[in-house]
C-alpha cells in the first residue's frame, strides 16, 4: 500500500472537489492510502510541523497551493513530493487590471514558489497541456497531463426537449463572469432574433453591465445537477491570454457529462475538450460565436447529435475512473522504481 499525505486547498473550492475529494473513496482499490489534510490557513509552525513529519509517508501530494521554499525543501528531503496544479499560477488573472498581490497568481512570490515546487517534485500532475509545458521547463521527465475529471452520471442519453424555450447556459464562479462580456454582442443578437432563447447563468452573483438578459440562478451544490440537466447548450468563453490558456476546461466537462452540445473559445484545453463541428463549436470571434449559436438554436437534431458525441467524448477522456486509473498507474510505476533504487527521490 502506497501511503500518501495529500495537502489540499479549502474544501469549498471546485479545484479541491474535482482534483482531490471525488477520488478519495476509491484510492484503496488501487493500493493507495490517501490521507487528506487542508494546508490553507495553517500557521507557519503548523506547516513546519507537517513538513518535518512528512517522512512518515511515501509521498506528499501538494494540491495547487505552492508553499514557501523552506517547506518544499524539507518535504522533498524527507520524502517524495507530488505537485498537482490546474491553473496558470505563473500568469496574472485575465480579469485583474492591477498589479497582483504577493499571494495572487502572477506575483513574483507565487512564481518563485511555483518554480521551486516544480523543480523539487518527484511527480507533477498538470491539468492541461499548457500547464504541462510550463512544468517541463523545470522538470522534463516526471511531468504528466492529468485533466480535471468529472464523475459519470447515471446511465442517460441526451434527449431533445419538447418545450418552446431553448436555454443556453454558463456556470462558474463570480470572478469568471468577466468572460461573458466577450460574447455579449453575439448573445444579445441571438436573443433579439430568437425570443424563445434564454440565457441562464449559475454563479455566486448575477452578471452586470451586459446587453444580454441573463436569468440568474444562485449556485448551490445541491442544485447544480438539476440546472445542468435543464440547459440545452453549455458555453465557455475565454480570453486568449496566458491565464486563460492554462485553464482546464472544467465547465465544458460538466456540460459534456450531461450530454450537452458546447460552444467554447478556441483557447487552451478547450481545443481538446471540444470536437469542433462534432460535439460543439470552437469560436475565436464574436461572429463565430453568433454563427455557432445560430446553428444550434435552429436545429434540434444538431443539438441532439452533438450532445451524444459530447457525452461519448467525456466518457472516453474525462470520466473520473479513467483519470484515477491513469494516476494510479503513474504512481505505482514510480513507486516501483524508487523501491528498486533505495534512497531515490
């Protein structure tokens, strides 16, 4: 049994739920004993104590939060470090229009901590090809692409609704509402042309200052699946910048798992999550967004066909069990190597 201490971010973060929590009930099936421990909000003495005791484990799995170099050095000396990240922490967030604070992505402190962590890690799990490319500049051999995954839903097939209203939906945290402004012209044009089309957003707050009329649904863990079932098309607009190119297309996976056709910006991991013209559309301009909306709004059969392809693609590449088996294989292969070579870090 491989013993791993997983130091993770706060439990209310989506990154924790989908890159740590959903795997926890299943690790022992793969011969892995995973002990989760929240690292955020820990004091300096608490972090030091955790680092000093890390030798009790075969690995310490650090999820997303790059710690100060002193803690990383102690952990890497005592055991083997696994670093898992799903955001471009080396870049400034798209919606941030000022210099980042020291604790924010893109700051000198975070970049220094991230780079140190990547150099000293025995295994790196990167959430997208872009993140993997960055990590490989520091750790070329032991970096692996592990996409964010989503649990398979009860057996279902996409079905066309009989109602007159068609719903185009976006789900995400409040900070990412910024990206809706990028498709506002296209969405409002469709809304005016097709009165039966509604746009629905599930988030922490409603979008503001847009021409498009968005129906707001307050996000809740309990209501998420019902909302995803109710929409007809899922969307993920992004800006083509360094921060967005590192994103892991998670909201697309949510739509895909529910058998929805998708429209997404042709940026980063979206390029792999969307089978352009088959499971949905990739768009680079507002004109392309409007054309994609028009195609899906005007053809129920296209929505149904793309939804079926979307679900199949999800089950093949992003379903929880598939991704967990991939990680378990990597871990056991690495562990076998270090057992054969005592003292190997």
